[in-house]
């Protein structure tokens, strides 16, 4: 991992002070989504997250085991390097109405452990408070100040449940008046729905659960960078919201969702960064109207 301009503070206490989603595998026909909405997909007038975007991670629940700490490193390493990839470059075609584009880079600003300050059985209404309490604790921000242009990630541990996780979604992103955030559950809790079938037995980084969490994050990141406040790159159709990540989100091993997959004895992947391999969701290339990896 690169440690230049990287501040990571890990603590193992419960913090007492202190809109879109990656659905479960459903077999959606992604080509149909592109055919129906791709040519009309545009910014509705809102902002995108441009320039450097700070990322703050709250590892929620029990992350005390050696294996769990290794999983934390896998996830942080991905965040710290993904914006230098051809995959991330596909996001740079998405701009606001003033022509400001998603450029990155992502900057891993801080990461903390919260052992369960708001119980281990979460609901959608408590995610924002977990973020606020972590910021007010001083461990995510030395000045106890929210970063309105950053991304806050709540990564659930293997002991954390969420009322929609495994049943409705594997990950979720939302926003408040002051910040944007996402929740990603621990895919090992429900491998049949939240771990891609090609990596259930083995995965590129020897952690099917965390490799799947990276796949889920690669969907949520598309949404939160291009539609951080629900008024950017999205289409409203009746009660359905379609964001960037939805165009190439399909079932399991579809070529739309993952593109060209390399299968190896240590699991399947479709991108390689600094000798590390990952399975990410493809991105809609606006000009080609196709799902691509870069």
C-alpha cells in the first residue's frame, strides 16, 4: 500500500460519543437497460464528485481477527490504487453541467474500527448517525468536521446484519444535506446472493468475502461519484431510480457485468493493479453504449 499522503487511524472501541443500491443477483438483462435508457442518460443538473475525493472507512463490527485485519488491508489497498487504472478513466466522461468531470484520484484519508456503537442489527435510518458519530469522535477528522466532498463507507463485519442486506441488496449508497455515504455488508454472510459464483470457492486475494465486497464497491462507487446527491446522472422511471452502476449490473458471470474474465487457480479477475487482481463491475461507456473495463 502507498503511505504517502495517507493517514490511517485504526481503533477498536465502540464509538459511544460519537439511494441507490447493489442488488442481490437477479439475472437482469443489462443490454435491455442500455437499449432503453442509454441514449437518453444524462446529467439531471446536479453535481459530480470531481478532483481529489477523500475516502473515509468505518469498519463496523468485529474486525479483530488476523484474517479480518488482512481483509481490511485488501480493501484499503484497492481504494488507494483504483483511480490510477483504465477502469477508473471510464468515469471521467461523466461531467456536471459546468463541464467539471469525475477525475479523481481517490484518497484514502482515514479508517477506523467501530465495534458496534449502534448495535449489530442495523437499519437504513442509523447509517447516517454512525458516520456523524465517527466524525465527532475525532478519529476520522482531527477537527471534527464533515467532508462534504468525500465518501464515507460503512463496511459491515461478519457479525453485522442490516435490514435490507442479503434480502434486497448487497450494498447501498445514500446522502444527507452534508455528506454522501455507502453501506456494504459482509458478503460471506450470504455467499449465494452477494459473492459472484466464479469466486465462491477461491478468489484473487484469498478472501471470497472481501473480494466480493470490492466488486460491490465498484458498483456503488460509480453511483456515488456521478450522482452524489440524487440529482446528477440518474433517470427516474416511476418508482425506479436508474444510476450509472445499474447499466452494467447483471447476474453472476455475465459478460456485461464483468467483461473478459481471467480464471486462475486462485480465483477469477478482470483487472490487475500493482500486481493485485480484482473482479470489478464494468462501466457504461457513453460513446460506445457498451459496458467496458477501460
